[in-house]
């Protein structure tokens, strides 16, 4: 009998909570427990129990994808609080330099490693690569794509660990802005590398070269613009309604979810998606959060009101991430 999806969501929350408590007992971040216990709900357990397909199926993951989108959006909104003009001025160029070094180092190391690493037989057969050939065009394109993905740092785990341990100081004040900045660099690098990979290994209809070159910048500035358009009215409303916690909570949550929905519409294949353009809800909500941090009298009230609402989404996000891993694929491919 197929279990009800709402029942599965309850199981995800309970398992994630237990995992977090176990991790805390072991002096580990709660995030570790969410991910590891999430593995028990997915197909990875099939390595131990033959025939196990997972309590959370691939279709469930697709249906519950909105939970991940909401969780990431709220994380981005919280990171925006670190972009206070006073704090940014104090940090100066240091954050930009550190971010640039981090992105460059990660991209170069991953590219070189993936270039020389032998690929599975299925990869060689799919692209007609005969044996070990690091400099074959499909291999270079594959290495570039994975390298570009390494440029961005997932902010979710970083923010959760910082919150759990109530970390505060010069290192923490730099980590969160760097986490946000490398997403901007990551989008640009990913856009360029994907475009170059498409030129190396053409697949289907090709976009014009000018669009390939300008696409990363359109995505970055478009995302920032959407965040500003939503964030500015929110900041004005926050000045008026931040006396009542419920009011500002509803307004802020509405703005974050509106950003997700608007970007989802714009990214649709019948709108801008047909040109390969994909705006980032992460960047958009970082700017929305930054607007609150800089344009309101009491930004802490807004961020605290939102943070009180988000804990279940974060637990589900990481537990579902663990459930989505299929470690058996590694065994099958290699």
C-alpha cells in the first residue's frame, strides 16, 4: 500500500529530529544527523537490504521540491542580514579577495582532478571516447561542468552550524558574506563553462554566441534586480508593521515566497527558460534580506520573526537531501 505523502512528511520530520539529537549527543552539528538519518529513508539502504527502494521515492522528491526551494530562500534571506553597509565597509576588499581565491582554487583543482580521472565505461560509450583519453572533448566538457559547480558554496549547512553553536566573531562575520559572494561568482563561472562545454560537445539546438556570453551577467543582475524590486516595498512596509511580530512575519514570508514564485515563472521553458536563462532565487532573497538590513529601523525584529518559522523547513531540507542520495549508483558505475 502506498503511504500518504503527508504521512511521509511527518516521518521525514521525526527521523530528521532524531538524527539531529543523535548528532548533538556525539558533539556533531545537527546537520550531519539530518543527512545521515535521511539516508535511511532513501534508496541507499538498498546496499544493506536487497530490494529496498526507499520510503521517499523519486516522485516524492519531485513533489516535495518546493520544501527545498523555500528552505534555501529563507537561508538566503537570513544571509542578507550580513550585508549591512556598516559591516561591508569594515570588511572592505578582504571578502572579495578571499572569495575570488576560494572560487579560483576550487575550480582549478576540480577541473584538473576530473580531467585526469578515468571515467566509467558508460560515459566513454555514450560519447564515443575510446579508452583513457583525458583530452577528449567530452572529457574536457565534463570536467569543466563539474569544476564550475564547485565554485559555489552551499550556504545552508554553513548557516545552520553558525546558528547551532551561536558563533559570532570576525571569522563568522566574513564566512557568511563569502558564502553569498561565491554564489555570484559561481553563476558567472557556471554560465561561461556551460557555454564553452556546449561548443565542445554540441547537443541539440545551440544558442547564439552573444547570448551564451551575456547569459551569466543577465542571470546575476536579473536576480539582484528582482530582489531589490521585492525588497524595497518590504522594507517600507516593515517600518510600519514591525511593532506586531505576526504582521512582519507574514509580510516577510510573503516576500520570500513571492520571489520564489516569480523566478519560477520567469525561468519556465515558455518564458526566459527557452533562451537558457535561469534567475537565482538565492541571490534574489539575499538582496531582499540586505534591503531589510539597511533600510529598516529594527531589522533584527524582522529576521527573528522569520527565523522562528523556518526550523521545520531546514530539518526537512537536509533530511530529504540525505534521502535523495543513492549510494548504490557509485557501486554500479565503478
